[in-house]
C-alpha cells in the first residue's frame, strides 16, 4: 500500500458511533502523536510532529497544531514556541498534572 499523509480530521462519538467531519489541519501529517487537553478555558487537541511528503517522508515535522473544539479551528506553533526539543514522529504524548508531555 502507498503511504499518504492527510489533513482530514473527524470525531467519533464513542456512545452513539456518530462521525463528524472537523475543519482540516493546516499541514498534511501522518504518524503523529496526539493528546487532548481540557482544563479551565482550554479545550484543545494537540497534534505533534509526524511525517509528510514535503521531505519525502524522511524527516519528522517540527511543528505542533492545536485544534480548538469551541471554534473548530487550528493554529500552528513552531517547535521552539512550545519548547519541543526535537522533531517528533510516531511517539506517545500525555497530559500529566496539566502539562503536555511528548
């Protein structure tokens, strides 16, 4: 099979099985890490790193995209803006004590 990075995003309601299309990510990505952060006035998903065809799938992306559930919109941060030490791909991420760790 042929590997294809995507921008398409959808949500699945685990209770009802309903699938909803969300606004597409800004950058095509595959093999990403993802985490949900919900505290205070922040309800967001962070999509971290990944690969795409821009570099022939040879080097991980150094960016993170943040999805805002309230506005159905994406913003992108460079790795130095969020203190990501190096590019990431196919890694686990978690929120512990209100800190995103990847």
